[in-house]
């Protein structure tokens, strides 16, 4: 399992670099998005085995404030065990998420009735709703330009999108996987509230897994929001191997 976690660490360091620059702060790397889009985060520098102090964390937080970026950190507990104490000492709140790796090619799930589950391309009429569906799952809307950014990433081979489409061609659920070489992470799977509890998210994830495997991806992984969601992904053959940690500042009342 140590080898798997090492490959995930290498992936985590590589995947933001397609649309962000890296600023080094000793044992930490801050990824700063180039242009518009969702801001990135800081994480342990690749290959760093040293201790991280609260002052190291605060240096990065000061830079994030200067940039107007969220004061956020992401890492794997098992590969950077000392970081949590430093992050919490700086005043950030840490959230735990099961880190899951797919065993085998993935297990088949029945396609839900009344929908078509398929991959969505850059010029696909379904792409706008496929981008919007995961936002709607959390009561939000895409930012201007999100659809074109996703389309550009699809064209560049950086992102693959799958969706469960209703009879009109609108996405009820959608998600992405983001390949870097032989590793890919399933991200952003979400279902619009009115279509929940129909197995759509699981079917979308299965389509993403099948696409990744067909493209030669050897290691497919994801972070589940909680243990209940992790059990659902277990039905596809994902198994928890570690704990993904996300630290952020508490929202002001």
C-alpha cells in the first residue's frame, strides 16, 4: 500500500500544475491558479519528509490572504502525519474523508431507468448541464466561464466527464475523472436534489471508471465525503486505504 500512496502523492503534486503555478514554502507547496476558475490549495512538498511547523503553515496562509485565495490545505494523513498538528495549531479546522482506491476493473451496477449514462465531450450539447449538475447538488451555480474551461480541459485530455441524462438530454447527475499518466482521480460527482436516491451518482462513477480503464489508467481513486458515501463506492469495488484531510478556516458568522 505504501507504493500506492506514493503514486497518489505524485499525482496530487502533478494534477494542479496544468492550470496553476507552484510556490514553494519549505516543506509546503502552494498552488496558485493561473487565470479564472476554482482556486487551489497548499499541500506538503513532494518528497518532503521533514517536520512542518505552525509558522510554516502561517507563512502559506499569509500568502493566500495576499492573493485573495482561500486559506486551505489538502493532504493524506498517513503520508504526512505531522502536518495536522501544525495546521490545527494555526487555527484551521481539519475535515476527514475516506481515501479509496479501486480494486480491479470495477463492479457493474444497473443503469437507472429513464436515463442515459454516457461520456460527454467538449462540444456536446449536454456539457453545460453536466457542468452545472454537481453545483446544483450543493445549491450553487457554475461560475461564468466554467463550461468553456471544462471543454478546454476535455480537449486537452486533462478531464473526462460522464453524465446521467434525462429524456430531454439534460444532466441529472455528472462527474469527472482527471487522468495524469496511468493515475486518475474521480472528482465532483453530484446529483441534482430532485433526482437523488436513484443510483445516478453510482452509475456516473461506474461510467468514469470504465472510461479510465479503457484509456489505460492503472490506478483509479477518489475521496468520499463520509463513511456512508464510502460504503456506496464500495459497491463499485473501491476500498478505503487512507484518510484524505482538508483544512480550512471556519466561515465567519
